[in-house]
C-alpha cells in the first residue's frame, strides 16, 4: 500500500474501548484536527453507542498529535459551500450544535483533554464536557470576530457567565489565552502538565464500570498542579473595568482612558475585527446572559451563523485568514460607526433550513 493510500484509509475519528473507557480521538492532525461534517457525525455516533453501553464508565475525548485538540470547524469548506449556497454550511452548524448539546447532557463523565490549540468548533466539543483538562501547550480562543463570524458552539451561554469580564474579553478580542486563563474564565477545570498526561490516562483506564463523576474527579486531582499565572492574573482588573461596559464603543473608551500598553494593544485588536461580527457578538452575549438554557443559546447562534452567510465579512475574513493569508481583511462596513447594532429579531428565524433539534428540551419559552 502506498503512503498516499494508507493516509487516505486513516479514519478522521478513531473510536475505541480501552477497558471500561470509551475513547474518541479526533484524527486530522495535519489539519489541526479541524472538524468536518463526517467527524461531527462520527463523534455523535460514538457517544450515542457509549451512552447505552453499561460496560463503559466514562469517555475520553482527545485530539491526535501534539499540536491541537481541534483548531475549529473546517471553515475553508464552509466558506466554499456557503458561497455556492447549497445548504451545507447550515447543515454542518445544525449537527455540530446538536453534538455540543449532547456532550453537555451526556449521562456519563466526559474527560476532554484540551492539549494544544483549542479554538471555535473544537472548543465547543471540550467546554461542555463534565471534566475539562488544559495543559502547558493549551492555546485557547474564540477567534470568530477576526474572520467575520460569531462566537458560537455555546459561547453565548458560557461567556456571559464567566467570572468578571473574562468572557467578554475572549469574545470581543478573539485573542488566544493559556491554561490558567481558560480555568479562570470557567471554561476548564484542571491543569495537568503534558508530562503527566500518560499517567493520568493510565489511571483513568484503570477505573471500573459504574463509577461516578466524583470518582473521575478524584483521579484527575491526583495529577493536578497549579498552572503558571496567565493574562487574566496580570490584567484582570483592567479587563473587568473596561469590558463591563455594554457597548463596544464604551469598552474602547474605557480602554483608552486606562492609557496602558495593554489597553492600547487591546484597542488595536478590537478595531482590527469585523465591526459587523462585534455587533452580532455583543447582542448574542447580551441575550445569552438572560437565557434559560444552553440549547436556547445554540439555537440563537445558529440563526446568527446563517445570517453571516448572507453578508460580506465572513467570506472576506476567511479569505484573508485562510485562503490568501494576507491578514488584511477589508470589512464592510469598515467601522463600528457604520455598523448598525444587532437586534434580537436578527436571530429569530432562518427561512428554508433545518435548525438544530434538541430532543426533550424547552428551547425558547
């Protein structure tokens, strides 16, 4: 068998049983384990099988290779198919968000090992797990406002509930942060150095069927250490003071008043992002703050995502970041002053597409 045919035969998701542990490994390491629709379906099928199997005690969710848990969704394909308008992008998001909700409601412990890059759709798989582990190589971000998209996969549920204003900082800057910051923002639970992962995995694999979440936590705690201080430890007060402002313009003004080097850098970052995406993100987070469930937020995010397919900035942002890689997106409109605020009704309905379905959950009441 040639190297090419061997690579082609390699599954995008490797599913297996190791003792009483179900293992789901994202397996596109050369693509930073970016999620395809077939991967979303394979992970869902695996979880549904493990859910009903009494011999499975817990599930480990991990990424192949050392570089990434998952860098997000396969946005190049979504970009291409969105331009065609064949409904693929909407189908991908609907099924992806259903998977996120399944992980959040899963009846057995799910241990997500957030090693390497964790962004966007990849973050969606991890942040809703019952046990979320970060390592010294974790680089976590919701980078969507930088590609003309919106923080999704349940971001509008978790980020408004993050301690202080850490969630709003992540949403409006798109900046990547390290392990301590992911924990401080409430998006992970435990720091385990990469050098401890093999021992942790061995201890988890030794657990018998029938164990509960507390017993899984006790095993993980044996390998827990304090992470090195991160961005939020250094600049948390400054972030809280500025990002508690409701309007993006008021956040920028507060940062300008702070006058620090960090504030100036943050202003430049926000001003480089899509004004339309910033408006949409601000409204999604505002509505998410009062939401009754994750599913309500996912449904709203779905309609917001579909809205981006009808505009300019998503295609331009992906072009600049992924296709041409010139890092010079030309947003339209080009400034916040010209971008109208988003409204709740913008996220209410998308004609002609099937939204995500969340069985036995009241979504919008």
